[in-house]
C-alpha cells in the first residue's frame, strides 16, 4: 500500500482503471433530503450519515443549532476542491511549490484551514 497525503494511491489507481474499462460505473449518485423542523431550523439527511443540523445564528432570529445554509454550501465547495486537489496531487507527483501557491491564492478564500498541500 502506497499512501501519499493519507491517500491510498493504489485504491485510486484501481478505481480509475476500472472506470476506464466500465465507464457506466463511474456515474456517481448522491442523496440528500432536508426536513424543516420549525423557524430557521432544519435537518439534512445525507446518505447514511447522521443528520446535519441546519440553523441560522441567534442574531438572525435562529438558535444557532448548526451551520447556516451558506456555511454548508461553502464547506461543501471547499471540501470538494480540497479533496480533489489532494487526490490529484497524490496520484500525479510532479506537482511542486508553484502549484501549491497558485491553488492557495486561487481558492484559499474558501477555507480557513491551516492544512497545506504537501
């Protein structure tokens, strides 16, 4: 097993090879449903995970039980970009400092994370 940045590169390489042979298996399906509870409070059921609480902050007449929808949207975008870049960089090693610098300048405003690409 070869791990780079915590990514098992062999698993990713096998998935890519499988999708090349069977492109229809590369079509992903995700599910999410949101149930309004009351006021500005709702719960999202995402796949098989625990419900995600969605709420507006106190200053906006909510009770701050969870992140608001805009925060969830930004987190989803940041997570997607970050994970995509880490996996891509882990598989394609000729990346360098310049790549990291460009990505951090281009997308850094989405994240307050202290983690950096290796």
